[in-house]
């Protein structure tokens, strides 16, 4: 069966867009057409018939100056002026029509034709936006230029496929080959396995082949090749669900398929890779025939099995599950990645994820009673750019919460984990860690800023970009129209409207100092190994998403969350209307929420006018021209509006009018809708319950990137949890350890370096990742999800096999305690954790801090002498930043998502401040001074330590100590912030009190 692949962008062939015409719009369009005919055609005809040629028919002479001026002369002069005005207006109409036809959306200005060009623009816009003629000129994202028959003809096509950056592929089917109905994805599910089986009684099988390069088989891909449409992957799944495979595993809803597996196919499957039994049994080896026969006899497996624990890692005896631990269950851990450790697949750092079409239930956190594993929401695992942005923003939120705790504005301890406390939030955090691809974000951001800098150096403006296709090793920009060749190292793609950059050509190091040129790019979904990012601020009209309420809101939420946290933007405003008020927690300075469309229209009509006036005053045709060159500091930040509320007809008309002129202004509109009659729509996407996002008339089909309601709530909880005021009676502080159980069998020193005592040196070839795994587990005594561990050690994707092998080796290396119990165990929820026989100095530091400064249990703090001893011991542990000198090795990239570097100096500072205060109270000024100087090595910018240093020096009773402290502090501050920067007001006030003449007696260092 030939398939009709949705064409990827190629040329800029215009494609039809549905008309949005009601009676009012038709009347307006007809009036605009009539006005244009009258002005462009009627005026010259009237002048020619009524007045004739207004200029003299003979050569001018001096006698003409003395001739009598009569009425006819006045008429002819006026006729000349009318001809000139007509010519100018006609030129404006031609310029506006050319801009609309080319899709650039930024017409040239006709000199001296301000009002005339405005009138021409309004009339041409009315015609082009409100008639089907305009629809045929709307730019599309899928550009292979399919020819469309008239409505109702039921066109059958078989297309070639064009991939950005690659050559044209052969036609999908020959002229004589079978054809497929060009139906919408939602219509393609009508072919069921039962119907197929009625056509032919033979059993058809497909055997999964080993991956070639970085391409890995998926149910979606198999359905595309052999059933003609990827959407039919569900039929394959239903035929093979839970049936025992030759390797002993089973196909589950969220798993990838493994090489060697056998899949029964619907009876209408076609292709040379299929095996049809019993007709082709003679062509199989005896072993293959036996495997096919055994598989044919399998039926429902009756449930899903928990993945086997990696060899060498025993299960921990089941304990009552605390309420703040993630619920058991889920299918996320059952995904098997069939990938080489070397290459990285599209879809994030988790190998192989994102290649299956997510089903309706693939986005929910698994309930606690399904099985014994921890489920991860695939909606987050398969969104690498979104996950990376959320992790970066979450890191900022957690660090801010720690600083607020230190300042006393947040009722928390600086030793708190600030981690999630509910099962859905824990699963969401782990999914972000697994799915995030910060290297992809860095590539996208660096490539775009490099382009901006290159164009600015050549004195060129940024071209209008409708979309980007991001692959693992390349980036393709789809331009609104040809604008010449790009600056190196960018190259022109297979078409003049494509600019391409190979990842290997991106210069190493930090991106150039340039404005983010296309901050409105946002992920919509995947096709094959390319991710589509739509540039919302460049769309010439409304982008609509149609589907069931929950499905379309999942699309809108994903777009909103990625825009709020994207790493390839600088400044931006994201306005959410009628949904997602809680998403403002992701980026409070960027996201705002309005309840209804009426309020939005009032705001946007005013802002549209202001932006148009500001651009006109600055001499720019569009916002893009203000993002390069000297004018870039004057550019307006993009404003992207995402509407979840359903508009009334009047509101929809006003939105369409705003969107019609929004593209040059950096304003974009994404609107959820239930019907196909939304006015002013440039592109309308339909989201299916199976997670397929399609634009029917462009032939574009994607596996949608979604953020369903359950995952949205879990993500928001990650951001609001750290800043929630902890109740007064709630336990504070992070996980503590029992310091009275005796010396541990293994002691790990993380502060100031990385040393391991109590273990033999591992195999040098595997030592790096073993040590990195031990460091990660040491910093997370609560346990680490196996997939999180795998993605941390193999950020480019290593698969389950290498991870499980490493976990087994780690268990063997750690060994057992004196009672023979293993030191690495699998918790009841499936997480890997260290036992109490493995201890680190980080554990001890946090425990001592908790006992003395946080715990309200008097037995933990002990007597005053015990407090002083514990504080002194804790300060002695502060030998340097965690993992100093070791984090540059392989396997330590996960530290970028930790807050330990912020938490460590705050812990040390609080310990030193408390110890110094108690020393001063005991009349031991020198000891207090020594404690503060020791802590300043860990927290050199902490103003509290500066002030305590002065108080401790004053407490010694030695004037030279106080003078020396003041001089050191002035010099230290000058080195940090520059000699011209004054000391903090509180520090200056303290110096004025303790050392009135400090300004004369201190010499700040430059």
C-alpha cells in the first residue's frame, strides 16, 4: 500500500486555507473589491472619457504663459493632480498585493503615500483576508506543493517527501501504484484490524530489525511503512499487547519495541519486510519458524510485569509507604531504549523516548496500585526543550527560595531539600531530568544569535521566519520568502526559503553578543527526527487549535510553558486568556493571565496602536529591523497571546482584525477553538485524542507536544512548593542521618574534592561513571529513579542496557556491610538508594546544622558545650565547594540542575554566624573571629559574615584587629564589586559605630 506522507517544508508554494466567511465578511469583501475597482479602474476611465488628455499636445512655449486662464485650464490642472494621485494609489495597491502574495508581510513604503498606502492596505487586506482568493495565498508550513482538487472530488494522491536539509526522495508511489485517500488523521482510524482480517485469512508478521545508525523502529514508523498511516499504530498495539516476545518481555503501552521482537500485523499490511504465514514458512530457518509459531500461539498476558531489578541490586523489604514518597506504579520505567550509547536520538537525553505516538493515557502519572515501579509522565519525557527550560527556571526558583530562607522572609531552613513532596510532582521532576536536552537548547540559542550577529555585521535585517525544524545535528529555518544567501557558517538549504546550519559548524564557546532574534519559536511536535517550532510572532493571522477541550488545552499549556521558560529568548510577554492562571508561577515576570477576551481586546488594541506608532517614529517597517544593528536596544519585546476561552462572534472578528496586522509588530495569537469557522485564521491545527496534531490542508501531521492537566498541575507544584510557607509545626530541614550508629563502612568526602574511603579502586575504564553515580546517590539519600541515573550518566542517551549493567557493577563495587546487607538497594518504589553504611561529609554537615539550628528537640542539640562542639565539627567539614575539582569529568553534567552550590555557602554561613555569636557571648572574640574568617572562604559575598567579622574583631578588644578587619573588608569588597562601589549601608553604619575614623584608616584595594 502506498502511503501519503505529510510533506515537510520545501518550496514556498501557496496552499489553501479554509475560508472564514460569514454574511458580514462577504459584504465587507465585496465592498472592498468594489472600492478597489472604482479607484484603480474607474478613476482613469472617468478621466479619459470626461476630460481626455489633460496635458498640452504641442511643445510648451513662452506664449503659453500669457494665455488667458479659463475654466478648462483649471479642470486640466486638477485632472493632472488626480492622475498623479491615482498613479500613487495604484502603486500602493501593487506594493501591498505583492507583499501579500509573496508572504513577506512587510510591504515597502511608497514615498509620500502615507494615507494612500494605508487605504490601499486596508482594502487589499479586506479582500485578501476575507475571500477564498486570499486563502490560496496564505503561507503554509508544509511546502511540497500538493495540488488540491476542488472540494468534494475526494482527491487521491501519492506524494514525494522532502526533508529539510536533504535531497528529494523518490515518489512515494508510482503512477500505476496503489493510492491512498488524502483523509484527515482523525478519519484514518476507521480501518480496524477486524476489517483487515476479513480481507485475508493469512497471518502477517513483522520482525523488528536492529537500529541502523540512530534510527530506531517504533510502532508509529512501522504503521507508516506498512499500513500507509502512522495513526494506525494502535491496531498493531492491540494485536500484540502483552504477548510474550522471544526475549521474555512484552509490549506495553509506553514501551519502545526491541530488535528481535515479532509483531502480528493487520491483514492489509504490505511491504517486503513482512512475513506471511503459512505461505512463507518454507523460507524461514527452523529456529525462526519455531519462534513465529510460538508467538502465534500466545494470547493476552493478563497484565503487565514489573521490570526486573538490575542484577546485583536487591530489593529492600517493603516498608509502609510514607505519604510524601512517590506512589508505586506506572509504566514509564518499562520503556526499553534500543539505542547505541554513542549517538543521541531526537526527543531529549532519554534514549529512544519521543519516537512513539503518545496515547491518551501516556500523559498521566500512573496510579499507585498498578505495579511496583515508578511511572514517569511521557508528556514531559518527550519534550526535551520544554523540560530543559523548566529545569532552568526551577533551579532559579529553588535558589531564590534558599536566599529568602537565609534572609528570614521564608519560614524554611536553608538545609531544606525544597524538593517535591507528592507523587505526581516527584514523577514530574524525574521526567524533566530524564527528558531535558540542554545541549539542544544551547545549539538552538547559539545558532540563532550567531545568525543575528552575522546579519548585523553585513548591515542586513533579520528575515521573517515562519518556522524552524530542529534535528539532532542540524537546524533549518523556513523563511517567509527568498532573501538571498545567509551569512556563514549558515548555508542555503534545498530551497531559497531555507537557511540551514549544521551543528558541527557552530563555533565553540559562548554565543555572540546579539539579541535573541526569534524568541517566538515554540515547539509543536515531532515528525520523524525533526522537531517543528512555529514562530508565533511572525504568523500573518491567527493560529487556531481545534479539538476536544482537554486536548487543545494540553497543546496551549505546552506552548505557554515553553515560551515562559525558553532558553532562546531574552525579554517576552506571554498573556494567557481564560486558562492557566497557575502557569504564572513558572515565570512571574513574563507570564500574565486575563480572565476573559473582552479585557484582552481592550489591552491589545491599545498596544497595537502604540507599537505601530513607535515603529513608525523609529523608521522601522517591522519589529525585526529593530533587533539588529544600532537600533536593537530600542526594540520591543514580543508579546504572545494564548487564548483558551471561546470568543463570541464579535470578539473573534476583533481578534482577527488585530492578528491581521500583528506580524510586523511582534505580536502573535494562538487561539483554541471548537469549530472551523474562526475568522482571520492563517493556520488551523487539529489535535486528536491520540495526540496527533495535524493541519489538514497543508498535509502536516505531527506527534504533538502536550502538557495535559495532570502534568501541568504537577509542574506548577514543583515551582510553588519551594516558596510555600512551611507550617510552624511541620518538620524542617533535609534528610538527616544517624550519627550515633558508629563508623560507616564507606565514607565519601564531597566537600572540597571527591574522595572515597572504604572501597577498592574500581576498574579505570569504568571508574568515572561509577564515581559519578556514587556522587549522585550520595547527594540524594531519598533515592534516585533508574532512568534519572541513566540520563545523568549518559546525557546523550545510553539506553537501559548500559545503565542496568552499570548499576549492577556499582552494587558489586559497594559490596555489603558487616552484617552482609548490600549497601545499594532498590526501594519499594523502584528507586535506587544507599544504605546507612554509606555516609558522606555532606550528610554530616546537614545533620549537624539540623540538630543545632533547626530541630526543636532539645536532646538533638544537647547542652551548650555539645552545641559548640557540633558547630565546630560542622565548620571543620567546610573544606570547599562540593565536588570541587571533580565536576569537570564525564558524568557530572547533572550538577547543573542541583542547588547544592547555593545551599553549601548558606549552611556554612549560618553555622559560622551561630558559632561566632556563642563565642562572643562567652567572651571569646578571637575564636569568633577565626570562625567567621573560616566561613568567608565558602561564602565570600555574604554581608552577614562581613558584619559578624567586624563585631568579632571588636570583641577581641584589640584596636589593630578591628582596623585590620575593616581594611581587609574594604579591599575585599573592592575586588568583588570595584573600588567605586560603596559598602552596603548596614556595613557602613556598623563601621561608623565601631570604628568612627574607618574612612581615614582603611585603604580599599583596587
